[in-house]
C-alpha cells in the first residue's frame, strides 16, 4: 500500500483456490462469481478492443499436507524455479513464466479471455480454476497446490536462524541455498523453506544443502508421502562491531571537503572464518575508496558539501553476511542546532522561548520551533540552552550538530510576592517531581514496548539475541560476598526496586528568600513586586541540565550522582532578573526520595549549573535534615540558578560505560530520544537523555560499577514520535555489573567509544511494528524493491548501464549541470527565466522521510523536474528546513525526471539520479532512499512512480508517471503540517504547489487516476494558486468515503494512484481494496507481510492503531488480529 508500496501487480486479489471459503467472499456477489469461474468464452466487444499484454501475477506455494509448523499451523512453502503456463481456454499456452525465489511469478496475456495457471511438479500437472481476464491486470494472489506422493521438505537456516540468500546488485551478490538428493535438486525460498520433489518412494539417499561453502547433509529414507527434515548450517554471520573514520589525529563524524580519511571497522567472526569486506559508495567517481577488501579502507571525500555514506558488506564465504552504513558530514564549517520546545505535560509547543548556544540566539516560533547556527569549537562541546519564564531551564550538551530534536520543558510553579517581605515558596504545582500523572508519565505517551530484562546482554560480548538461556554457572556475576548471582534472583530484586521508583513522591522543594536581600541588575535593593519561577527537578525521572559533568572545588572534572535539584529564577514583573545581594544567602530544601534515603549521606556537595560551559560547579555543602514532609537536603545558596545536591566521583575503578547501536529497524522514526535510567545499588539516581542522530554509536558514561546487591542497572527507554504522538519503542533493563567493565581511565571516552566495549544493539521488541516480508541473510527487509523483490534485479548493475545508454547515448547529461542545461533550467538550475519554473521545499512525511527541494518547468509540451534530498530518511522535521534553506551540510542525492511528449506513450517519463545537488554532481547508478542500501536506477524510482519492474525492448521504462503533490502528506519548515482548510501554509507556498500540480496534470492523460485526483483537488482550476480541497472519492468508493480518506488515501494511494499502466492496481473500487488483507496483515506460515513497501509508510500505518482497526473492518478480519505474528 502506498508510496513505494504495493508496487507493480495486482497481487491483492484473493487466493482463487480458497475463494469460496473466504469469509468476505461468501457474501459477495456469489452468483456473478460462480458464472465467472464457470468459464466465459464470449468476451464483450469493448473488452476485445482492449490493449494487449494484460498482466497476470501470483504466488505459487505448496501445502505439504497436514504437517504443522512449530506453532501448530499448516506449513505453506513458496516454490521457486517452477515454470507456470498461462492457458487460454484450457488448451492454448498463451505465455509462461518461472517463479522467483519467493514463489512469485508474472506474465502477460495477449488479450482478454478465460485463462488458467498451470504448473508441473514431479510429473504431476495441476491448474487453478479458470478466471476471466478482462482489460486490466489480474493478481491471483496465493495459489496453493499439493503433491500426491513421496517428497521431503523442511527448512534450511544458518546458525543465526536466518535463511541463506542475498540479492544485492550494488554489492554484486546473488546468493541462495541449493538442496539436493536422490538425483534431484531445488532451492530454498526466501524463508529458508524447501520442497524436494522427485526422489522415488521408499528411496534412501543423502539429503544435502549448500550455500556458498557451507554444507549440511543427512541420510533419509522416504516413505510413501511427505516427510519433514529440517537442516541447519553451523555457520554464523560475521559481526561488525563498529565502523568509524579517522583523519589520522582523531575519530571524526564530519570532515572538510576533499579530505582523506581511513575507515576502520571492528569485527568478529564467531566461527573464526576469514572475512572479506566489500566497500562501496553510491558516487564512486567523487567519493573514492581505495578498493581493498580488508577491515580498513581509505576514503577520499568529495570536493563539495553534503552528506556522504560508505557501505560495507562483510562476508565469510560460508553464507554469513553483515551490512553496515556509515555517514559523514562533508564541509559546511558550522554547527546547526534545531528542534521544537514543548510542554512535557501536554505536548503543546512553547513559543517565545529564548534559545542560545555559543553566542548565537533565537526565539521559538508559534510552533515551538527554532533553528540556529554556531561556530565549531576545538573541544566539540556545544551547550544548547532553552529558557522561558514559565519553565525550568532546558540545557543539553552536544558534540556535533543536532537536528530536529524535541525538547520537553518542565513547567515551573510561578508565584508573586514583594521584595520587602520574606518569600517562602514551596513547590506544589510544577511538573518537575512527577510530570503529568502520579507516576510521572505524560498522558500523551503510548507504550508499544513492554519492559524486558536483557539477561542475554550480560557478560557475553557480541551476543545480541533475546534468548533467556541461563549462562553457565561460572560465567554468572557475583555479589559482594563472592556468591554467584542467579539471574532470576536479580530480576526479582530489580522488579521490586523498579516498582518503588515508579511510585513518584509529589514532594517539592522549598525556598526561603529573606526580606531585603534581592537586588536588581544595578545592585540596588529591590522592594517591588517579585515574580518567582520554581521547579523541583527529579533526576530519577528526567535528565538534569547538562551532561552530569562537573568541576570540583579543586578544579578536577567529575561525574555527579544526583540526590535532587531545584530550578529557581526571580524577576520583576517586566522579566528583569533579580538576584541575591553579595554576602546574602537564601535557604533551599530539596526533598530526598524514600528509596534514596537509606543511602543518602549526612553531608553532600552543593552544585550550581553554568549555562555557558554546561558544567556543574561545586559551591558548598548541604546537610541532611528531617522536615515535616520527610527527609531533605538543606543548603544556603548565594545566587539563583539550577541548584543540585550530588555525590561526585572520578574514580575509574568504580565506573563503567555502555556503547549503544540503534538497529536499522528504527530508521523511519523521528525524534528518537534514548532515556537511560541509571540505578545505583537499587536506587535510581539519575536519568540521562540522548537525542539520537545519524551517528552509528552512542554511549552512556559514568555508570556505577560493582557495588553489591541489588546490582547497578541501566534501564534504556527509546522514545520516538509518529503523527505527533510520543511512543515508547523499547524498554530494556541491563545488569551493568554483569557486563565487562570499561577499559582505560577516561570517564568520558571520545567517539566511537571503543573503551566501552562491544556495542549493545537496541532492537525493537516483536510487535512494536509487525515484521516485514522477506529478510535476507543480513537481516534487511525488502523495502523499496517491490513486494516480491522484482524491482531489485540481480543484474541491476548492468541494467542501469544499459538504461542510461538508451536515454543519453551521447553522454550529454553526465552531470546534474549538464542535465539542467539540456532541460532548460540554465547553468544554475533556477529556470533560466522560464515563466513556468517553480521551486518549493517540503518534507515527504509519508513516503521517504527526506526533505525535498523540488524544481519543475514546462517547455512546450515537455515537463522536467529535479528534486534534491536533504537529511536522512527519518521524517526529522529539520529536513524540511534544510530543504528550504538548501543547507549544504544536509544535501544528498538528486532525482531528475523528464516527460517527453514526443516519445511513445508508454515511454514518456524517464529518470536520472545524480550524486549531489550541485552542477558538478555526477550521474550515479545506485541510490539509497531508506538507509537499507543503494538500489539500482531506474527500478527504485519506478517502484513508486508506476513504472514496470523490467526494462522494455528499448532498455527504457514503461508506464512511469510524474507524481502529484499531496499536501496533507507533507510537513513544512518550522515543523508545520497542513490539512484541508488550514492556514498554516502561506499564499506563495499554496500557489507553488498549485503550479506544481498543474505541471503534473499536464503530463498525464485525461481520465487517469492521477488526473482525476488533481482535478478533484482543484475543481475550479489552478488560476490564482488556490489551496486544494478535500477530493471527492472515485465512483467505486461512494458510500465508503471515510475508508477512502482515512485508510486508502493515507496509506496506499501515494503509490497505487500511479499504477494504472502495465500491471495496473489502482484500487479505484472499494471491493478491490477489501481483498488486500493477505498482503497487509500477512499470509502463509510463517506469516509474510509486504505492504506498505516503504519503511516510513509501513511504520506510519502500523503505529496508528485507529487506522489499523479501520483497515481490519474494511477487509473483514477480526479486530486486533492484523498484527499477529
């Protein structure tokens, strides 16, 4: 469904063998369906005049017959390499095809008529029931078959429980598993399943499987029917534990243009195999690698600004593969900071907040959005401060640019008084202690992940699975007495501790300011009205300002373990700051939580936060006292800021750190923030928040280590944003005392944090987003390659060469600048005065997740467009700003399209891709649009633009379309959205989009789905640049308007509206759409899902519970079952 989804064929039709058992089908036009299946020999005249070459597709699978999977379900084995015939009238073979590795086939019929699909398995000829083919493509869905007689079947998986196959033309890999025995052979499918048909009943033979150099075999004796034999390769894939780049002096995440770097990968092969490394860049002519196959590689960066990626595939020759991508920011000598400030209790934006860093400052707009730049620092330490009169100071420390993060502001308690009187303030109303609810949770937060105790990550380097196998006794961690800790006892103790920590105590800080002690900025005593803004900061719930680094009274650096903090600011009624007169103090009482009280010392250090440096500065002492509301630390302070009561430490023997890597499955989420709750001997003492960027690794520093029982733990909570809702995607608890301790004496090791040991790979819990389709031997899903991989041909490297030769035989468009000139954009790409030229930026929020800077114009009847991507494919709101500002640091690849009105009708739209967004950017053969690796041009374009999955006889694309501009599916600069009737876009932006849609409308024929949709958006035409209106639904959706707008329009139309040519599947009728459940909810055993076929679209659909529920109603499946495993 949707942009880069449900591509190509009409594969959503129901399984025709089971059509009468389908619960929806039983009630749908039974008589008409029976007549169709009886065979229609007479085709209406209109159909006889329809175009030839009508697409037919399906998936052929085998039911072994009564045998069940480990889950107790009937096994269904997609059959590869089977020839299928398309029979006309039950007699004439009209066409043939061979099934792919996943059982999928596609062929064409010469004309409408009554057809069957037939195949031969071991000499047994079978066919499905006849079906009537009219004037548009038909997807037959899953076609089941059985084999009468003896055969052997089962699974063949690697030691990592993965199927052994990879199809990746970028790396030049086409690997699969062969199974043979008894003089016959077959291949295992994309799930690692096989069916070996042919050996005689009662035969005894050696059953063998091979993938590259791995092999496994056993002797089997067939009976008279099916027999299951699962095989397993011993080989396990190599592990890439880190990838980093160094300039010779230090490791870097950004570098100057044209510099030479060394990429270093740290790796481990669990079987001790020799590992080959295949290094690639998408633009090898300007982003140049040295061409080696070792764990290190030389990399010369391009001479232009932008984002550059290097890709590595590690292979052991035995069917084990591992893939990594490494990002580098090239050039642009400035630090960019952007994001949105929101109220932590409501999620509403905080406008008019002052944002500052390194001398630069700005103010948040009405949406809470800000963007500023500052100069690089030698120490790469950048302090970002956000202040507002109604909120506590928000301060975060970064070591590089930070784009599009969300900053949740703690609401302060505001009171007024007089400088002539004592001000006695008790915080009873701020959101600091507990947040929005008694348990400290925001009401808008939705938990998709349940809490997991990750015993699998304790003390076993590199192990990343979630099995609950107990470690051998001698490997278990020990308590203070030397006794070994049983994981179950540890977990039980931690559950008690966590329960106590979640029961928030709503006790606030108290401040006493004595009469006559306040002065204004001139040092004059202030006796007028005073505005006090106070918030108690609970470090066990939210991170304090800074990064917990501190400077002791002796000038040494240390790390703090907090026992409570308070923010206080005093101003006059005009907002002018007041402070204490030199020599005067104010009393501060900070509550001690019940679970921290047993370990709270009688005397503790007092610290204040320095907003300029991001360090906490030691200023004095606080003493433990008992108040009417409970224990607290009491201190006298000499000025107001953020005050902290902490234990500081700098002994490496008592500290460790953890290095983290974020699984690619989280690529499509925006505003990823990792909250790390650090627990010290059972007490939760602080929370560290890390906004995750494109860096491969992140680290949590200065974690207490080895202090007895209960052990020290790290609770990792990963939060992301979808459609404005904050979601908890991961909640893992790690016993850090049970892991190897950090090496070295540096408590704050630099990137890539190798001192912290092997990285912990944070993976989604099953069910956070249902598993997608076919995963290859690297674990990558098949997004943007079509539902059956048909848009990712194994010989794609050669096909793209043939494609570009066909389009540009004279080499006149080898660079983006040359393409601009040929298509009338001029030397600078800005239209050369063409009155039709239009330029508009946006974030493609429901498709690829990039910022996009779109340029289009029309010359005569021809139309040309080019769009440069900005940022990563992660829906980061800053991507829209980057595109609008043409930020060179965020610039990526450029996709160009041409509509040639003089070309044959099916071939009028073609594609080019360039490795950057400047005139000298070279044409490239592969592009990465989802972070899962580059895929070949033009197929990754055609997958959404309606084109065929195969080049035509001229080596060009058939049936591609220019795409409409769907304004509600975008996001805009300043983190704006837009929906019909809203005023968030200005008149110029609306006029630009109207002009763009008019150009698209000029490139498509009347009465096509795209033309109809644009006409429905602009019923009065394009004059004056109007805003689009909510479109009237197609005739086939009348009566189902809400289903069209809320489900199909948001999750499927983005791609399927372009699928009106070739293997057409536009879902212009509700009844067609209602049979799509097997592609979206999944089918087969194990269950396969392959829609939507773009990761961002897929994620957007599955995290919207209301949309999923509505879809379940549409397709007639039981509520809450669509996302079952």
